[in-house]
């Protein structure tokens, strides 16, 4: 018996490496029944970095081209209410992370909680039930209540989609919408953020009911506990050299180059080219692992970055799982795009859409 088990073990050891090396989930893409799920990852500068006189109207040619793609699902780089709640409850591990990335959502949720008598989790459950039985032509009251549910669940961007689908005269504090919430909704017209200036506006234009927040910061503690090492690493000369590199400058200054419709479209075309993604990743991430760092913090930072991207892609995968064959737009900070494309390109029924074709 021992001889047989030993032989079986040796055989498994000999076969396993070859099998593991040969397996590639992308091979399944040719065998999927039905239309593939088409995913367009749009690299964007963070619009919070645009000049003070930035005019969102310069994004209209971009929005026109994205609308022509006709996405059924739009995912954005924002935390879900579930993630915000978890980060807040575990704030001893993630100090200030929930408030840094979800503070506004938490404040808005608290403002409507009393009127709805629902906490974040209950509001999310009620929003899902509401959407599952959503009429083809909802009333203004139904849209206002769904907007309030989205806010209470920690998803103000989906609330904004409902708000902007209302006639302006119907954007009032009723049906669960508090007066502070109505005021906060109105303020989004002046705030510079791609999640609503591109994501929510496009969703409202296309008649979609919501956005899908897919960001994740649960790996932040890996780096937060090693900030002294990271600060020392970033104080070294290589960081200044990277920032001064002419090849990296177009990506670094992209948010400043959105002053006209033509310039904005050209900037998005540049950011969504494979060459820009490679240059950006080489500058930011390869730079950290190809040199020594204090206590290997450079490798730790890249590992945290990879973890965050993997979790974001997992959230995207979950969001699109219920609609096989859908058209999907993912709006994400430009540094994420090459990593998203690499990971999403391995999914069994996903076909990546070339952003250059959509933006041409």
C-alpha cells in the first residue's frame, strides 16, 4: 500500500506543474455560448485635479462617444456602502480610511436615516428589492424614494442618477428625501469628480437606473502600518527623477489639459492608449520593485496596489455576472487601466473593448 501511495504521489508531482502551466482561463473564451460580455475600461484623470475654472461642458464629445457605445452597466471608482460600513466598523485597523474615502457618503446617509428608519444595510436591501420590481415608467415619487434609499445605503452616485432623471421641478424634499439631501444633490453640479460628471450624467442620459461602485481599500492597512518606511523611500532622488521624466509628464498633467472639448478628447485618447498605460505603470510601479527600499516597502506597496486592483476587478465581475452579454463601461483612474485590462482579459466570457476605437 505504501508503495502505491508513494508512486501516486510522485506521479502527481510530475504531472501537476505541467497541468498548472498549461491551464489558461482565456482558452474558455472561444467556447462560451452566446455573446461575450463587452467591457470598456476608460482611463480618466481625477477631475478633482482640474483647474478652478474647469468647465464640465468640455467633456461633451467624450460623453457622446461613450453614449454611442451604449453601456448597460457603468462601474465607477467609488466605495460601496457595504465597504464604507466595514471600514468604519474596523476603524482600529483602518484609521481614517472610511472617512477619507467615504466621509461624504456617510454624512449623507446619516441625513436621511431618520426619515427612512433604515440603516445602511437595510437601505441597501430595500433598494435592491425596489429595483427588482421597478416599473417601466416610475413616478417622480418613486424616483425620489429610490434616490433616498441609495443615499441611505451609502451610494450617493446612484442616487444622483435618479435625481437627474427627475424633472427639475420634481427635485424636492419629499418621499424620504430630506431638505439637506436635496441641497447636497444640487451641489453636485459644481463638484469636480468623474464619478458624477461622467458616470452619473451618462447613466441618466442613457436611461440607466444606477451605477456600480467597485472601489476597495481593505488592503490599505498593509501600507498604513509602514508609512515611515514608505515616506523614507519616496524621499529618495528617484521620485523626483520620475516626476521630471518627460515621458511621464503627459499622464501627470492630464487633469490640467482639459480646457477645451478638443483638448479633453485628445487627453482621454492619450490616457487610453497602451503606450500611456505602459509608461505610467513603469514609472509608478516598476520603479518601486526594481530598486532596494527600506524593509522592502516598495514591494509591499506594489503588492497592496495589486491587491486593490484584484478586488476592484472582482467587484466588477460580480456586478456584471447577472447580465451575461452586457456592454459594460468601467470609469477608473488612469493608473488602474492597464491592470484592469490584464485581469479582466482573463475572465472566461469577457471581451475587452479597445477604448481607442470608441474614442476615435
